[in-house]
């Protein structure tokens, strides 16, 4: 009877060990896929372990290398197109200077300026230079307050409310650019920008509210697409090339967050950005060691 009990105990332990050994790599794959979604330059998976795990890791790393190569080739292509377009634009600018009709001359020069702005914005968006910025600790509250102060200094109606200090780890340049776009949009198309933020458990919520009519639900996803413009509220004369919200969402998602729109009960329109708040004591890397199995064995031994 004792031998049967010991045999069953050994089978249970072996089964738990086998399940844990097979489930461990799945957890690493899940974390790697999540990191890859935020950063294509994330560290590759270790190509070790059982044969099936090694093959899957090699395939995953190969896919990541191909993605990096595709993005690099796309960026180089856009850079070449941008460079080639500058030469004919310069020639057109010189020819525009010779136009006698001042009205036509002004219109053509304005069109050329817009073309140059679109080329520069497209190239900057494609390169996503902020993605190469290393993460660091910075005061998110001070950054948001500074953006609001800059808007007020520029004659815009903007206010900011929230904690006096909120230390956050991330890419400050990318987030500053993102929230500046949101504040500028609120001031330009909604009359004013009311920025508020709060840290709730493991999430930081940043809300940018304005007094405008907002965006129709049918367009709330489309406005995040590059170069999408709402015809009723935006024109070339009001500035922008339709990349502000696309840049903002790219930066927010690169930090593992999300951005969405809604209509507050008191009226107006609101854009909310949710960012994961990582405590300084936590380690976001994939080197975490599971402790559930050890705890299970301890409980099992106590019962036996």
C-alpha cells in the first residue's frame, strides 16, 4: 500500500514538473510577443531548451529580424522619396517667384510650404525617431504642467489639474510630443484644453477635455489613421497634416498603453490615455522566475 502511495506521489510530482516545464516557455513567448508589439527592437528570445522550444524561438527571432528589416527598408525608401521631392519643389519655388500675379504667387508658395511640411512630417512619422529614445525616470506631472503653461503663453485657453509630482518611467520625448498634439488639438478644435491626470493602482490616466462638438463615433477609430482629416472641422488653412493623433497613439501604445475617446456627462469631448504604471521595485524584463510551483510543493509536503 505504501509503495502504491509513493508511486502515485511520484507520478503527481512528475506530471506537475512536466506541465510546468512545458508551460514556462509559453509564458516567455507571450511576454516576448507583447514586448515585440511595443518595440520591434526588443531583445530576442534565448534559443535554448528542448528541441521544439528552440525551433519556436528561432522562428520567432527570425520573424522579428524580418520585421526590423522591413521597417528599415520602408524608412530608407521614404527618406529617398523625400530627398528626391525637395529638388523639384525648390525649382517650383524659384519659378513661383517669377509670377507677376501676386495672388497666384501667394497661393503657389503656400501650396509648396504645405508640401514641404507634409514631406517632413511623413518622414518623421515613418522614422519614429522617438522609438530609439531610452526609457528613464521623469516627472510626468511637471511635463504636463509645462505643456499647459506653454499653451497659455501662446494665447491658448488651457488648465491642468492633478498630483504635484508623479514619477514615471518611459520615453519622455515621445510622450511629450504625444500630449502636446492632444493639447493643441483640443485648443484648436475645441476652444480650450482641460488636462487632468490621476494614478490609479497600476495605471496612469491622462484626460484631455475640450468644449468642442467632438468626433462622430463612426470616425473615432479612423481619426487615428495617418493623414485622416475630418472635413467639417479641419482644413489646410488651420494647419496640420493629419498626423497628430496617429503620433499620439503610436507613442502611447509603445508604452503598453491605450488611447480612446468619449463624451463627458457635463458636455464637450474627452480623449483619455492610459499608461501602465510600473513601480521602481518591479522588473519588467522577461527574466522573472515563477514561484507558484515551489509554493505548491511546500503545501503538498505539509499535507503529506
